[in-house]
C-alpha cells in the first residue's frame, strides 16, 4: 500500500453503523411525515447519504477500497435522481401551483 | 480522532433532526449542508479522505445548489411556510416516529451482535482510481449512462 498508514485511535465499527442507522431512520421519518415535495426529496437524500456512510464504515473496517466505490455509485445515483426529480417538481408546480403531495396525488395517472 | 468522530456524529444527528423539522426550505437546506459537512469529517476520521472531499464537492456543492436553484425558481413565500407550520402538528409526526423506533431498535440489535474494530488504514484516491478503472470499469460505464439518462431526462422535463 502506497499511502502512509496513520495510527488512529480505534473507533468501534458498530458506532459508525449506528450513526448510519439513526440518520437513515430520521430520513425515513421525514419521508413519512412531510407533505411538501421538496422536503420529501431532501429526506430521500438523507437516506441515501446514510447508506453511503454505512458503505464507508464497512470499507474502513475491512481496509478495502470497494466500499468507497459503492459510495461513488450512490453519489452518482443521487445526482441523477435529484436532477430528474427536481425537473418533475418544477413541472408539477407550474401546473398545480402547489407542492402538497395530497393535491399532486390526484393526478390519476 | 475519536473525539472528532463522536463530535461530528452528534452534530450530524442534530442537524439532520433540524432538517426534518424546519418549515422554511432554505433553513432546512442550510442545516442539511451542516449535516453533510459533519459526515465529511466522519469520512475523514474513518480513513476515507477522497470520499470526504467528494461529499463536500458533489453533495454539499452540486446537489444542494441544485435544490437551492429550484427553491429560488419556485419562489415559495410566507404562505407556504405557514402551511408547513400547520401541517407539522404532533398528530402528524408522532405516529410514524413511534413506528420507526422498533426498526431502529432492530437495526441496533443486529449491529451489536458482533463487535468489530475499524482498520487503521487510510484508503486514498490512488487506490480508488486503480479500482475504478480496473475491476469496476463496467460500473463506471453504467454510472455514466445513468448520469446521461438523468441529464436527458432533466432537460426534457425542464423544457418549456
């Protein structure tokens, strides 16, 4: 390995995973409780970010690069998802003048 | 490093809690950026400096700015904020929150089944580059196709 090995104080793996789980659950509660479309998208981002954190923790645990590769994939997925979803939000807002998902849910296909 | 990890973890959790409880979208975005910066510090303490840099550049930089642009284009005023305040009553959020707690408990139980320690190694950008264009080159191509599809989709949707 080319990189210098830095001696760190060891952090237990479950603490990292615990943080990822807490962030994920908070994002899920956000998706379930908010009715504004932009807030729902933001909560989805929180959930994706928590998943990426779990991958980084696993990568750090095994000292391998694969978890960080998965994080990069999640990052590109989040970017593509946000681009399309925000385009949809703009279109829906122009048509209905609201971001309330209860109103937007009446589209009937 | 340990202090840095736990301090950043507390900041990340608090900032995320503030994100999902704000009524003003711009305030929520700013707290989300704080949360992302804290998570970037956590990545750094876990020996992933490249991921930490990408977290700031792509998430806090690009994606949050995209959200901000959309919020500016939507031009939501005080009315929306009052509506949000009216929606965010305890009767709305208490049910999902209580139902989410057993899931969290289950995950905590599963995590605590085997106690493991983190490795001491730092995995830098060079290893990631070698792996990306070695065994994972197909994943890179697929991600590029996904981003292209996202670009075309966003262009089509945002067109007048």
